[in-house]
């Protein structure tokens, strides 16, 4: 059961890499395992990285004035008010 779980995580990336390599060969481009591996890695991991970036960005405060007032020293905050 463990090997089946690991295979389900690994096999999609391998198939994407083989598909990218096949497309490169059909286009007549000389390829190496690095080009198809990088393409497969980016295809497989970029959406997850983008979702994480959206989640982190959403946690930031959206109003710039709130950030700038809370960072300023007290005497500058008094001048701003």
C-alpha cells in the first residue's frame, strides 16, 4: 500500500516529463533529460506554489496607510494626525 501511495505521487511527473520529451522530439528539437525534467517539474509544482503565494499574500494587510502608521515612530504618528 505504501508503494502505491508513493507511485501515485511520482508517476504524474514522470508521465509529464516523457510527454514533454516526446513533443520536443516531434518538433525536431535536440533534448536532454534536464529540459524535459525541468518542464515536468514546473508543470507539476508551479500551480501549488502559486496557491501558496496567494494564501500568503492574502494574509497581508490591504490598506497601505495602516502599515505605514503602525511602523512610524510615535512623534511622526502625532504629526500625521
